[in-house]
């Protein structure tokens, strides 16, 4: 029986070894399993088999792959001949026991292969951790709300589930037959058919382990033979096709595949955009209270805004990353930015400079497509054409306002934020286009200014330079490429963008030139990546959607892409936006912590300097100092209401009399005193007082009141408060005072009401008691003495010093003073001769005086005589009036009797009493207007001025200056920058 089985096994072995595997063998039994050899050829002695080291080649794994159709390399076995022994039963048992080692080795090898395949499959699965936000929060909390153990117990058993599952063997057979049906004549058809036939013919070998091994070996052999036949057949067919057609077919197939996946990608992005929009809208309504990605870029943008206003006095330069967009004028910079922002947000012009100042654009995600400025709360809806036009107009207005007189461009940055679903998060800065020639209407230094602005932004070692080159013009005319190559010679942070490729393809004679540009072989500059984009047909009214459609259509039909001059990932603004965003965030993650450490060191230095210089003062910046000064100024304005009424009235009465006393003496009292009798005196006085009240007095009174209020306000503002006084506020207080006085206007109706009051006061002639009479005489006497003193001083200046001063101080008279002195002596003689002389000289009296002086050898002009007479007579009149005032001290009794049967007439005392009473009543009325109305209006004006100053940063910088202010200002900004950077870094780590 054993011989029969051995003979059958030998037949099987010969059938296996008769097939050629293309492998060199040392023994005809090499293809057999060890157990097979030991059973079928017992005359071969047992030998030790030397196995070569295991070689495993890593290959792509797929669950849809069939058995690998490659040549197998069997083990080389070295065996020798030994003498035949008859213990065949023991040898058979020992060989059969080795089967367990084969099974164990197969299990271990299969387990290792399964584990490795699982790891490869797991690595191919994309990392969905960053998309965790798509799943609502309540999903992660289901394990707390739902008892999964109860659900698990309620599920059916494994046996019940097995009954419900389909027969996978039958499904596999159906799929195999379907595949063979759909691809007739394919190389795999015969292979699968041969496999099935082999499976049917060799059923007798399935019962034993040896039969299974032999069946597996035959299937592998058949598959390899069919694969070689299919390869030989396809090679014969391909030889008939020329190499050019083969290349064209491959290129077309590649292009179709790229376009297919591009459309799939766009469809998925559109669906993702809609989902993101819905999620963000729900977040806006407060359904989910979690921080989204948009907050990260907003935090970063706030840091950049603060840094743009920060004066780096301590060598802490702004090295935070941002995307700097540079290019020649009209190269398409603005259009590229608009395609990235997905909105036509910038003003446009044909051939003229439109970007006149840097524009910082912060792109972030949001539920609605809107734009807003940093210093404004208005949102522009970018889906509405009206808001787009208003936004473009606002940007143009801000640019023109930032440009100083006599300049063309400005260094002031306009900060704009654009939010919308699907926008790539980044910060871009659009710079004015580089020019080669200054044209008419531009400032002479425009070219140098643009170069300096561009270099200032590009010299940041962490800035990403987006170099825009116009593809429709000759590359040799480019200026910006040389500038970029100077700032980034190695091209480690430069991305090159070729615009207007559609025009370039039409106009350029050699398309290879475009390929050279994109490959970086034409320009001396280097770059991280090269992109080719199309930003429209040149029509400013085109929408973003139409431009995107035109760009996709162009590249689908472009020969540049079909001929592989351009690669699919190098075209369209969509790919450009993704690449720039990835590069931006990579640069941010690499440099932001270093910048935070630099500002931390700067903060320590500033705090140390403050403690050394101002150990007992708080660190108040300019805004805080302004608030403190504002409170002090308002307190001082409130102090005006605490001034006593008596103080107001005394100041008003004194100031008003100083202002009107000359008019009263010269135009009212002196003319009335020249009259013949008391009736005429009173009539003259009444007429002149009425004219004065109607025309001048109310206006003078209001002016006096306003000047008095100014003096008190200035006194409170400039008065030092002892040790608590801080001279850092002096300039601010002075500016507030001047601006408030300039704005304040007295109530126009005050003059009308005051006129009536003053007229009634002057009409009253009744003096009720002796005290009022004495007060009027005292007021008259003080007034006349003051005027007499002034007149004596004028006469002394006219005639020179008297004999005492000449002898004591050794001074003399001038020639003119001698002439006036002689004239004075002659006029005094004239007054002594006629004590009742009128106030004016007659012509014959002037002639007489002149002749008398000429007789003594003094030539005198008649005008000099009249001028000297005015002062001489004035002195004489005031002395006479003072004597008359002394006589009237006892005249109150005669006044009560209306001076009947009395030679004494004191009408001048009554006049001064009327004036005095009018002054008191006017001062009281003005005081009421001050305390009730004008002080409050002044306080209101002060608040308005302070509010205006608070909004004017330049004004505050000009009025609050000094090392202390600047140090506190730097310290505050450095602290704010450091804190925001640390918060941003923490959020960045959380996002990772």
C-alpha cells in the first residue's frame, strides 16, 4: 500500500516539476514540500535543510487585489545520500510531527503579515482629528446619556447574526464572473477561468494538507503562465502603435484624470463650504459655544494691528509672518488678492495708480461674506453690489486721506478684515505697485518711496513674498523680480505668480518661454513655488464666479497643460490660495514663539527702567494720563460754580467801571459840567446817558463779563495745587482753555435784557439815605483823584521833570519840553485871570498866547497850544470838582429839599450815584447770568473739547509728551503684544 501511494506521489511530483518556473534548480524535488519529499522518496536520507534569510518586499496593499502574479523563489535544499534503513515507521512519524512546526510558522507569519497590512491600511486613512469640529458636541456626550451596555445585551447573538449575513463566497464568485463578463478578452479572464477549472479538477486534493499545498502551487503556476501570455499579447499590440501616439494617449489620459479629480474636489469643497456655513450660522446663534478657527486668525491680526502702531525703540522689530504682495504696476496684484478673497473689494483704474497705501487684509472664516474696517463697526455685505461699490469707495477715500499734501503714496496702513465661508485663513498686505518712471502729477520721490515701503515689508525674515509678474509683457521689463531677489536671494520665502497667462499664450511666440518662467529658469530669482493664474478678461465688471469659470475653461483647453509645460497643481488661484495659506501657517508656527520671547525680554527691560526712574509713580500711558487730566479739568470747571456771588459782583463792577470810566468822564460829565445851570446839566446828562445805554453800555458789560469768566477759568486752570501738581498736564490744560474760550459765545439775548435793566437804573435819581449819599461822594472823589493823578502824569511827561528832580536825579528837559513848559505857564496865567473860563480856547486867545511866547523867543504851533490847554484845563477842572465834592459832603440836607434856597448844587454827586447804582445792578445781573447759564455752557464746551481731543491721537501725542509718557506707552504696548501673542500661541497649540 505504501508503495502504491509512493508511486502516486512520484507521478504528482513529476507533473509539478515538469512545469518550468524559470528558476534554476539543483534538485528535481526542490518544488515539493518537505513532507512530500520525505513521503514519496524514502530512500533519500533525512538531511538538514538550510533556509536562506527571509526577504520581504513592501508593496501597495489593496483589498481588491488578486493573488500577486510574480515569480516565486523556492527554497534551495541541500541534501545528501545515506544508507537506506528499514525503520520507515519511525521516520514517517518523525516527519509527520514536523507538520506542527509548519502550521505554527504559518500562523506566526500570517499574523505578522496581517498586522503589517493593518498598519499600512491605517496609515492610508486620513487624519480626521482636525475635522472633529464637524461632529456636534452632543455626539461626544452620548456615552453619558445612553446606556450602551443595555443596548449590547438587547442585540442578537453571533449565531443569529451569522444567519442574517449573506454568503460572501457566493458574492465573490458573482463579482468574479461579472468582472470577466465586463472585460472580455482581457488577460485576467483566462487567468480567472483557469483558476476555476483548476479548482474543479483538483477537488480530490482538498481532503488532505498535501492536496491543499499542491493545489495552491498549481494555481500560482497557472496565474503566472496566463500573466506571461497576456504580457506577450499586449506587447505585440503596443509595438504597432508609434511612440508619439503613446505619449499623446498617456497625456490625454492624465489630463482627463486630473480634470476628473479637480471636478470632484470642487464639488466636495462646495459641499463642505455649505456645511461650514450652516455650522457657523448655528454658532452665531449661540447653539455651540466653542472657539472656531476664525478666532485664531483674528487674534493674530490684532497682534499685527498693535505692532503696526508700535514704535520699536528697543530693537524689538516686528518679525511676525504676513503675506506681502508685491509687483509691478498693473501686473494684477489687486486681481489676485480679489480672487483669493472671492470679492471685488478694491478700487480699480485703467493704467493709473490705484493702490496708494498699504492695505492689510485679514482673511478668515465666517457664516456670511462680509468685510469691515478695524476702526469701524459697519459691515459691508460682499454679496450685494451696492455694498461692494460703497466698500471700494471707502477704501479709495481712506487712501487719499492718508496721503499727505505734496505726496503720491502713504506709509499709513489701512486695516481691512474679510470673512466668509471657505476662505483660507491668512494675513495679506497689498503694497503700491513698483514703477520705473515718475509721470506728471506724481511727487518727485514717488519711486523711491514705493521702493522703501516694499523693502520695509520684505526685509522681515518671516514675511512671505508673493511676487506678481505680468505674463502678457516681456519678462525683461520686470522690475519687481530684481527687488525680490535682493531681499530673498535663496527664495526660501518667495512664491512666484505669473498672471494673465491667457494673454501670454496668445502673444508669446514660443510657449517654452512660459515654461521657463514657471520652472524658474528665466529669472535670476528663486522661489518656493511657481504658479500661473488667469484673473479675468480685463473687464472690471466681471464677477468672481465668471472669472473662475473662465480660468478653469482656459486651463482645460490650454496647450500649456496638455503638453505638460504646466502641471495641474501649478495653475488656478484656488491652488495658489491653498499653497500660500499652508506656507503662511507653517511660517507662523516656526517663528511666533521666538517673537513672543523677544517681546518678553523687552518687557523686562522696560519695567526695570521704569522702576529705576519713577519708583513712586504708576505706569500710566497716554490715554490714562489724558483721562486723569480730563477729570482734573472738569473738577476745575466745577470749581467756578463755587465762587461766591460777592466775589463775582466785585470783579464785574470793578472791571466794568475801568472799561467805561473814560467815556463817563470825557463824554458825559465834562460836557455837562460846562453848562450854565443845573437844569441844563441834568438834561445833558440824561440825553448822553440814554445814548450810551442804547448803543455801547450793554455790549461793554457783556464783554466785561466774558473776560471776567475767562480770567477766573484761567486762574483755576493754571493755579498750582502744591505737591500734587503735575506739570505734565500744563500743555493740555492750556490747549483746552484756549479752545474752549474760542468756542464759547455769550447768549445774544443777554444784551437786550441788560439794556432795559441799565436804562431803568440810570433813570432813578432818588438817593434814599445819607449812607448812599456818602458812598456816592466817596465814589466820585476816588474817580476824580484817579483822573487827576493820570492828568498830572501826562503833564509831567509833556513839560519834563520839575526843579527837584532835575537837581536830585541830574536830568534835564528837552527842547520840546521847554516849549511846552513855557506854553503851560502862559496858559495857567490865562486861567488865573478867568476862573470861569470854558473848556475850549477861542482863536483870538490862541493868537494872544502864541504872540506872547514869540515875544519871549519861543516859536509855538497853534495845535501845540490847544493840546497843552486840554491837559491844563482838565487838571484845573478836576481840582475844582474835588473841592466841590468836599463841599457836597454836607449837602444831603439840601438835596432832600431839591437845593431850594441854597447856593450849593450837587448834581454831579447825583450823576455819580446813578452811575454807581447802574454798575451794581449790572454786576448783579451779569453774575446771575454767569452762575446760572454761562458757567454751565462753559462746562459743556470743555467736555466737547476734551471729547474731541480724546479722539485725536495726534493731538494727544502733541500735548502729552516727555520720557515718562513714552516709556509708559511702550511698556503698555509691549505688555499687550506679549499677552496677545501668548494667547495666540496657546490657541495654536490647542488647534494642533
